[in-house]
């Protein structure tokens, strides 16, 4: 995960690792494919890609396996427990650092990945302003925790806070506004079907996902706003 001086300490004291022992490594191929998709949609061919809050590092490993040999990858992680999961996976094109990217004055990359990160950061607006100088392009993946269904079932939001460490909750509109307010230019974005693609275990979830799929074909924004279960992939400058 990622930090600055105001960040909650659950990522450095082992609490997050205790609650999420895999550091969500199982979701990384899915996330990496969406990163590749938004790069391809916008004809971007970066030579350097950095991920802030890289966790176990699996997203970068997935990209390494699928992108040209000239691309170099860098992962920054402030959690010692997260760094333990990624440090032995380095190779000649993938490097990991137990370091706060915000404090690395020399760091600059073609693309910065901010995948399910800033909802965890206490001063997320300050954090967004600081990382804006670290790359030409930025790719964000943002959970859309605010929906009518989740507000009515408030325990699901509280679970995200307790289990996942989410401190801030967004709709598509507020997520994009936060980026624009902190100096980013929105180039492209699309929804990702988090619940449908990754959480298909319970019978109740399966039923809701059928409704989501049908509704999404008619109105994407309304489906995300009412039924939830989606995240947002955003490309910015």
C-alpha cells in the first residue's frame, strides 16, 4: 500500500496483512488486463511503468509477462509486509522499493499506476497533488463504494472500512471530480465489473449480478449508482 506522513498505520503495523494475507494477488491478472486495455484504447506505448502501493507486485509481473521487452517496471510499497511479498520477484526489468514514492524526488515515469489506492489515504487530495508530478500519464482504478444499494445495506460499506481500510467512498462523478480538482486532465475512463468478474460466490451475489448485467446494457451510470458493484478505470495526464 501507499503512504505519506498522514497515512493510517495499518499498512506498516501488519494489521492489513493479517486481514488480507494474499494482498489480493488473486485479483491482479484481472486488474492488469484492464490496464492493458486502457493503454491500447489510447495508443500508449510507455517505456517505463511505475505502480504506487504495489502490494505483492503481481500486477507489474502480469504486465511484464505481456508487454514488450523494452518496458521497465517499478513498484513502490511502504508496508514491510507487502514488500516481503514482492521483493524476491524482481528481475532485470522489474524493480521493487520499500519506499514512499512521494518522497522520492528523482522518480519520474511514463505511466504511473494508482490501482485501488487513494481511497485508503487519509489526505487523499494532498496525495493526489503530490503524485501528479511523478509521470506523464496516470492510470487509476477506483472502487465505487457509494451506491444506493450499499447505502441501504450500510454494513457493506463498514466492512470495506474495517476489512479493506477504505477511508473514502466515491461515485463515478465524485471520483472524477477529485482528480480534476487536484490538477489531472481526464483522457479516458470506463467501468470495471468488480462484483461480476471477481465476486461470484454467494447465491445472493449471483442473483444481483444477473440484474446488474441486464441493467448495465441499458444505462451504465444508473446501474453503478443504484446497484453498485463497479469500479472505475481512468487514464489522465
